[in-house]
């Protein structure tokens, strides 16, 4: 059996829920190495199980979002809360017990429960629209905070003091009886077990979650694991030492992804290199940095392998079925000067070829998209043929005077994306991806190569090979040449698609999994 320990953690409260409110979901990327590797093992029908160490009451939806809903898992918080149900069940917030006369006001971000002029609660939702939490108010301050499980029950209650600060949080079983209480004093956390809890614990009080985690992991290991099992760990400072201590008998694979773990931290890396059987990195750059650190630690013999992730939620090669040539332009990674210069070059090409369409994408909710749209419209009117870019607005009346008629951009879209699924949907019909930053967005690169879409960059990356699945610009002025390379006929575009298919064949064929097994069997 292969056990996966992910690193899906809250930045402020260790071991706490990291589910964002629906309108904040793109503040972090949820796709990572664990998602990619687990799918690889599932495709090969290899027995695998996730070990979830932190509190995640919305975990089933997360699995669904990543196409992992059928994955087997063990949850530390399910264990201590004595929860065994797996199926998802929605909760209708209006069906809960509310004081007589309560009315519900719908705002752009939440539902507000009010009685007369008093605010009773703020009702918050997760990305998929299911109930996430209810923040009850008392005398204009936070009182208690209900957190709901996506399986259809109240999971925990966070209590506040009269000054609004957090007091403690009770973690409940399915019957609403608290099992474990987390005391949230300033600078100190203590874990209290209910004397009448469903489980038998070794202590009544624990100084930290780590102490209780060690105890419950030992119970799980004794009842479920064998020394032949392999633990695949998403390397993270929060759990590395705990995992090394808890699974000393099992073979261990440590995976390094993006900037989650600093491989130049020799003190931290030293404990990993002493016990890890295999080290996995996602890029050539990270592999070089890790090898340098291993050399400094005199641990060069440690086996290192590299896997560049693919997101299998994307479909290959759908854009060639539509006549429009859509350019997906991610604009967060470049400054205003380069953005404007690139847009002028793109507008000139669009003026000459009416099949080219442009989608300008940001993940930053504060990005002034309306100002950018005004600038684009101004450039079109001053330097290009407006008839090639504007159409009569759909709501313009037939009998309006010509000078009063409203026009809108027809081939340029301005979008602010809040989640990975929106990127996936946009790339489904995109013919080319453009990211001209010094550090192109990581997930956009992963998603593009997963969809077989060529990318244009200004820098070399592990995800783009020049004239194989993209184009690396030597100068910004080379942008038209790169676009023509992929838009003038389908030969070069199809070559990029074939390149991506060959890359992903390693995952579907099980070759990488076989390689892992061979490396782990070496002494």
C-alpha cells in the first residue's frame, strides 16, 4: 500500500481548515504534486490512501474538484471526532432553527440573517455553493462560529470572548457532542479531551496537536500498516519531523513542489536525507538546487527523480474544432509597459486577421480591468479599424439614432478568474497561451501542457520546449513571429499536441510508477 501525506495547510493556524470562502478561492493553488501523483497511482490501479492530518470539513468537495472523489483516505479529525460517514449531503441554512421574525438579506458575498435591525449572523458559502459556516453575532461582535461538514452536519463550534477574541473551539461527533476542545489562548494552544468522548485517549490534556497526532497515528499504523508499505510525503516543515518519527519502519518518499519547501535549508533537509528512500522534484531547476544541498550534506548518493505534473482534468486538443484563434493572455506577471506594448502588437495582428480573438486573464481581484479595457478601446479607435473590433450592443434598440447607438468589443474579453476550473474551461477552446513574465504562472503552465496548448514565454521553463510545445522569445518584438508559427496552419500546433501526448503517456502507461518501485527496491 502507498500512503500519501499532502501539505494542504492553513497559513495562520496549523492543522486547521484551509477551505476558502467562495470569492477567495484563487488566493492559492489547490492542484499540486500529491494530486498529480495520486492520480498516477489510481490510473495504474495501485492501492493507495491519503492520510489527512489537518481539519478539513469540506474535504469531499475538494476531492470532487480534483477528480479524486473515490480516493480512499484516513482523516485524523474524523478519527478523534468519531465520524465514519463518507457520502456528501447538503444543508439548507433556512431549515436551521432561527428566531421568529428572522429575515435573510442576500449580499454579493454572503447572506445576512437579521431580526428587525439586529444582525444575527453572517452565512458563508464554499466555492460550490454549499454551506461553509455561520458566524453568529451578539451585540455587534462575534459570538460563536458554526463550521459545517460537507457530509451534512455541524462539525465544530468556535467560541469568542466578549472582547471578540477567540476563546476555544469544540470539535463534535455527528450527534453534536464535543469530543475534543482546542483552547485558543494568546500564544498557547492546549487540547482537552471530553471525559465522555467516544474514543479512549491516553491523556485528558495535550500540550499540542502534534502530541495527539503522534498518538492517533501510532494507533492507525498498528491496525492498518505493515513495514512493506510506502509513505509518500509532500515535503513541508509543518509535518516532516512528525512523519519521520511516526513512520520510522516504512519506506519514505519526499516530494518537493514549487516553493513549498526550501531545499537550501540544510538543517531541515538533513533529517530527511538520513531516512528518505527517494526524493522527488518537479523541475530541473529544483533538481539542481537539491543536488547542490545534498552535496553540501555529503548525501549525494540519495536517489533523486524528477516528475513534471500534469492536470488530467483538462481535455486534449479541443480548440482545433473551432474556427476562432483564441489567445489566452495571462497578464499578472508583467508590468504595465510590457503589457501595453504586447497589446499593441496583438491588436495589429487582430486588425489583419479577424479570426484571432483575445482573452486577457488576471487572478488579482484588485486589477483595474475596466481601466485596461478603456485603454484598449482608445488604442483601437486611434490606430485601427473600429469595425474589426466593435459590434452593436445586443441591448441597443432598433430605432436608436445612429449617433446614439452603443457598441461593445466583440473579440476581446477581460476576465478575473477565481478558481482553477475557470482556467480549465477557458483553455478548452484556447489555441495559444501567452505569459510574458520573468516567472510565468505555474498552474497556467501545467494546465496548458496538460491540454496540449503551445505557450509563448520570454524565459525558458521546465514546461516549455522551444518549437516543441511553445516558443521562447529572444526579444519582445518577436511576438508576431511566434504567433504566426502556431496560427499559420495546424502543423506546428499539432506537433505541440503530440508532444504533450507523449509526455503524458508516461503517466497513463505506468512507466513512472514502475521506475519508482525499482528505485525503492534498491538498497
